[in-house]
C-alpha cells in the first residue's frame, strides 16, 4: 500500500512540475480590490493562491477540531458525573431514604417502584 502512495505522490509532483515548466513564459497581473500584483509567472500566482487556500482550510479545520474536542470533553465529564450518580443510587438499600441531593428523576423512579409494590 505504501508503494502505491509513493507512486501517486510522484505522479502528482511530476504533473505540477510539468505545468510549471510549460507556463514559464506566461506572466499575469492580478487585481484584487485596489491592490495589483506585478507581472509574475502564471504557475507562481496559482501556487500562491493554492497555498493561501490550504492555509485557510487548515485554520478552519483546526478551529472545528478544537471545538469538537471541547464538546467531547464536556460530554465525557457530564457522562462521568451521571455514571457516579447512578453508581451511588445502585448502592442504596431499598429501605433507606434517598439523600437530599438527588435529582427529581430519582424521586420519580422511587415513586414508580412504590406503585409496583402496591
């Protein structure tokens, strides 16, 4: 598999090099708002804009990845808190009263168990 990756990479590099060599004589000037570039080879302008696009993509991707990792961290923390609460509730004897700091969901569950016993 790694051989195919190297062959594919070599083909891409040769295509890029061939494009650059064929377009050495063509010069262009790019006008963006009030800014104008000097006459530069076409391949150089294309490479500059391609690099700018790749850097923009990397920046946006890094921002999204950090945002997702933060969300995962918060959800894991919340999951751990809920798991601890569940473990505490599993260890309570049926005859004992529930602690005061449990949520309303626990009280509803205990009421449902009381209805089943009647």
